[in-house]
C-alpha cells in the first residue's frame, strides 16, 4: 500500500498537520449546531428538533454521496481534491452566515455535506501516504486527534463566540478559518496522485466479498446512531436537567473534548496490542456514561463526571473504528473508508433525526435512553463478531 516517499520528514509532517487542520474545520462545521441549537432555534423561530436538521441533512449528503464521489474522482490528484473540498467548505460557511432563511441554510448544509464526506474518505489515507510505512499509524492517530481538537477547542469556542456575538458571526469566522486551512494545504501538501482506483461497482461490492468489513460497518452504524443521537441534544438536556448556563455548556463541552483527546491517546497505544479489546472497553464506556448522565446528570458535578467518561470512551472507539476498517480491508482502504464514511455520516444524520423526534415528542431525556440502547447494541454485535472484525 505504501511506498517510501521522496518528501522531507519536515514537509511530510507539516502535510499531516494540514490534514489534521482540515479535519478540525470540517468536523466543527458539521457539529457546530450542537452547541448553537438553542440560539439557532430562537433566532430562526423553529423548534430545537427542527434546528437539529442542520446536522441531519449534512450527514445525509456526506454519507450517501461519498462512495460515488470518491469513485468518480478516483483519478484526481488528492491535493487538488482536498483543496476543492476546503473551498466548498469556506463558501458554505459564508453562505450560512448571511442566509436570509432556514431553507437556504439547509440547502447549503446539504452541499457542504458532500465535501465533508469525501474528506473523511480520503483524509486519513492521504496522511498515511505522506510518511514512511513505519510511521503510517502514527500519522493516522495525529489526524484523528483533530476530532479531539474540534471538541476541545472548536465547538466550545463556537458556543462562546455565539454568546459574545451571534451564531451568524460564528459561521463567518469559520469561513475564514477554512480559507486559512485551504492555503495551508496548498503550501504544505505535495502532489498526491490517486492510488488504488476503485469503481463505484467495486466499492459497493466490498461488503459482500469482505465479511469482516461488513461487520465493522454494522458496528459503526449502531454506536454512531447512539452517540450522536444523544450528543446532538446534550445542550438542551443539560439546560433542562442541570440548569446549565451558556458558560457551563461551553466548559463541559471543552471537558468532553479533553477527555476525548485522552481516550484517543490511550487507544493509540492499545489498538496495536488488542484492537477488539480496546473497542469493547470503549463502547462499554459509552453505555455506562450515558446511564450515568441519566442517573446523576441533574446536577452539574454529576453531568461533568458523566461527560468525562463519555468523552474518553468516544475517543477510544473513534480511533478503533478506523483501525478496524484498515484491518478489514488493508488493500482497498480508501474505498473501504468511503463506505465507512457513508455508514458513519448517514448514522449521524439518522441519529440527529431520531433524536429530534424523541426530543420534540417525548423530551430530551428520551434521547439519552435512545443512545443507551444503540451503543449497547453495537457492543453486543462486536462481542459476537469481534474476532472477525479484529483480523489483521
């Protein structure tokens, strides 16, 4: 899969850093509404559940479109492709900031979702190609740390900026950040011609031929449904149950992100030794943390404890699921990641959609129970098929 590259070590890792920054702006843009649901719904005169469609629609397009776009662009230089995706992101954030109505915002998020999905499919493999094979796993872990940076810095910062200015200003700032990352990618990443070109038919044929990959995809669907169904509505849950203020929401989201970084760091050391065990422990942690949120989340101290465990557990399963995909399909990793992205982002969308329905009809506490049920189902599935999905 890898060939020793003629790039200097410094330029290679600068390129990895640029891809990590790309993940940061893509993920924060996708999940920014999580921290802004209340002001968004108030400003646009819509319900909290309807506001959650900003996450849902972007997830739908990111998930359903990515296998096709990755296959159709299979001969496009990956640096050129990533630059194009970042340009779309910058423009989309700008349009969101100045949109006159919610319909325009949803349409824009739908288009941005296509760009986001393609990034998730190609980003990790790009980083792994920049460095020698022996450092590929480290490069993947560095890129995935962008998830933790987004949750530690990005989403809480967006929430804080909104409290000082407005949600429109927040998206305008993120448009500017996307432009800066676009420049970084153009300067730091060398030419990366496409490798392992796979047609649409071959992409969709992988799960039928590759049983371990199919098991991984089902596992991913369940835990993502559960996690994001609950996480999308964590702000209204804390406001209703723990009398949380905007400042407390900002702080607790930062704590969640720090915990996620810790989980990512721990998993970086454990996945090579026991990939299946790492995922089982992480997924069990998701279940327990959500139960804790229900049990003691009516107090701010209890909510913090629950979100610390939730963040650590999510950091672990995030890195595990990428390594599980690589282990299941090492020779067609980019194509397999496009399917992973389809499953992951579609599940984000459905999780937000189902969570919105529960929130509007049964209250936000029911959304957390939804998360418990689905993460527990993912754990049980992995326990029954884990030996296959952990195959190297």
